C-alpha cells in the first residue's frame, strides 16, 4: 500500500469506529466504552490526516490540537453533572466555529491570477462554492446560537425569552440578506467581501434566533444546533474532499435530528413551536393562577419513613433538583434500605426530566443504581395506581397534572409521569418555587400529597437515618 492510501484506510476504519461507538452510546451500560471507541476513531482520523501527502506545518497543527485539547480536557474533568447541558452547548459551538473557519480557509485558498499587474480572482462556479457557503452558514449559526444557549443555561444572560418588535420580520430580512450575500459571493469579483458579509449575517442570525427561546427549551435548541454542526462538518468535508469528516458530520447531524424529534415528542411540542414559540415567556393565566386559597401540607422525615418503610411499592421520581442537590448516592441508599425491608422500589424516568436528555439515567448510573430499576414513562405510568408512595425528589414540571388538565398551561399536552395516581405522594423540594416552565403545580396542593421541604441531599439523609431507625 502506498503512503497515499494510508490516510484513506485510517478514515475508513475511523468511520466504522464512529458508527460502532454511536451504537454503543444508545445504552447506559455500553455508553462509556462507546465513547472510548469513538475517541479512538477520532485519534485514528487525526493520525491519518498527518500522513496526507499535502500536509505540512505539523508544528502548527500540534499547537492547534493542544489549544483545543487542553482546555477541553480540563473543562470536561471539572464540570459538574448539573452543568453538563451548557458544557455540551459550548463544545457544540466550538464544532460550529471549526466548520466556519475551515470553510473560510478553503474559500480564501481561491486562486488569484496576476495579468499585466492586475490581480484577477478566478470566480468559482456555484456548485464548487456550495459546500463552503453551507459550511459558513451552518457553522456560524451553530457557533453563535450555541454560545447564546450556553449563556442562558449558565445564567450569564436571562433564561427568559428575549423579544423585540418586528422580531420575525427582522429575522426574515436577515435570512434574505444571507441568501443575497451567498449569491453575490459566487458571482461577483469582490468575493472576499461577500463571504465575510455572509459569515457576519449568519453569526447574527444564530444570536437572534436563539435569544427569543426560553431556558426550558434550551436542550431542544442544543439538539437542533447539534444537527446543524453535524451538517456543517459534513458539507465542510465535501469542500475538503475528506471522507471521514463527511461521515462523522452526517452521523452527528442525523443523531442530533433524531434526538430533536424524540425530545419534541416527549414535550408534545412541534419544533416550529420550540423555535418560533414563546414557551416560558409568561405563565398562562389559567396555569399561573397561584393557588393562594390552597395549602401545601408539610410532613416530617420520620413520618415519611414510616409511610415508605411499611409500603409494598414505592416509585421514586427523580428530577432536576436531585441533580442540583447531588442526592443520587443517598437515593440509592434509601432504595437499598427499603428493599431490605421487602419494599418493591422502582424509579420513574421522564424523558425530559432534568436539563438534558438522559440526565436522570446518567445521574443514577453514577450512583450505581441498577439499570433495570429505571423505568421509562410508558413503562411506569400504568404502575402508579398500585404504588403506595410516589416519592418525588426535585421534580416539578414532569409531574404537573396541568399538562393533562389545563389547556391554557404552557406545558399542556406534554406527557407526564402520573404520580398523582399513587396512593400517597411525598415531594422533596426546597421551597414553594416553580419548576423550569415557571408555573404552579396543582399536585403539590393535592390532598394526598405531603411536602418534605429541604435540600434533596439533606432530606434524603434524614429519610435514610429514619428508615434505619425503624
Ligand atoms: P423542574 O420542573 O425544573 O423542577 C425542579 C424542581 O426541583 C424545582 O421545583 C425546585 O424547587 C426543585 N429543586 C431545585 N433544587 C433543589 C434542591 N437542591 N433540592 C431539592 N429540590 C430542588 O425539573 P423537572 O421536573 O426535572 O423538569 C425538567 C424541565 O426541564 C421540564 O420543564 C422540561 O420540559 C424542561 N426540559 C428538559 C429537557 C431535557 O432534555 N431534560 C429538555 C427541554 C426542557 P425548589 O426551588 O422549591 O427547590
């Protein structure tokens, strides 16, 4: 095999490893090794690139790898589970930026002919330019859109939808300008100006498109932007004639699109409603009406322990608050103590519980909760009416019956966990604060519900102590 074929062979093996790794990511049991397999694939693709005949400047490439890898490694090592969605968003934005800069780099490699002292730029055909133009557009939108999503999730900018007059008309105008700049970039002499104008328009569009979307919808937005980055990488791969990039980009794009569809389904919201709607803008009148005339009934940990310790079946519903309170190890300990007493314990996992897809699965896996104990919403919902206790730990929107009963509610139609069907409901949360959608939860005022106020970790610790004392 000549040296020229080695990179292609490396790309082929890398692509197979990406596909194999992605397959393994579909189950928490195999996800770690899947990640490792895909990382090996990426290392192989990088190694292959070094062997490409026209590649030189190895020092610069190594420097670029170090600039990306060192902060990436440190950030990934230090990130808290609760900050994972914004981390994903940041990394996704970097992918978009890469596609943008690679496409621009390819563009500026355009040959220049000097004729009798005049510099003439050879204009390229639209077909030749198309992948680069798409790389610039998708890469830019994904870059700035992801940065705005990161800012919202990190609390650097308001989580609330930011709106201004004639917003949709502005965005439509910007989109038209973007098409015009793309056209001009392929047909005019001043191509460099127009490609920069295109990048500026697309970067602005990324910001303006994500700013009006509320914090609760950010994980869906990240999935959309993720598929955007994948697409950007794939078209950039076409521009560079790099097979590995085309395949990896297509995989990312397809995975992001499928995830978007699944999440929209889980929230019963169309993608158009997420991107152009106003979820989280202001609680709808019916849903927001504070139940000032109703009361939440408090309960002490000792009483909860009796209820659960002598139950036949307990279903635990983890939510975002469990991740914030880092109570995953204690919830597992509680589950083991109850099981020792002969209580059947299961976990009910809502697909959008927490702040990213699979958030609860990852959190509980970290605490070594056996995977078969985690039941999906469809699986667990029919079991609630046989449960003596539904223990809700830091969850809110995903158990809010308004999704079933209040057509005015912003979460109306979202499939929820039927905790209200259990014989008794215990809710652990710190206070009377609303969930991510910012709306009241009538379940907390239900006659069969008891509130164990406190931080998830502290409250679970008390429960563990009390159960041990039974
Ligand atoms: P949630 O509705 O945001 O509610 C979390 C609850 O946890 C809050 O009511 C809060 O009440 C409590 N809490 C916070 N910190 C706590 C702590 N340290 N200890 C105890 N309790 C604590 O969460 P969720 O039920 O998991 O629902 C997820 C939300 O995110 C949904 O609206 C969903 O649509 C949205 N979302 C998720 C995804 C995804 O991919 N997962 C995607 C899109 C949207 P206190 O402040 O009173 O403690």
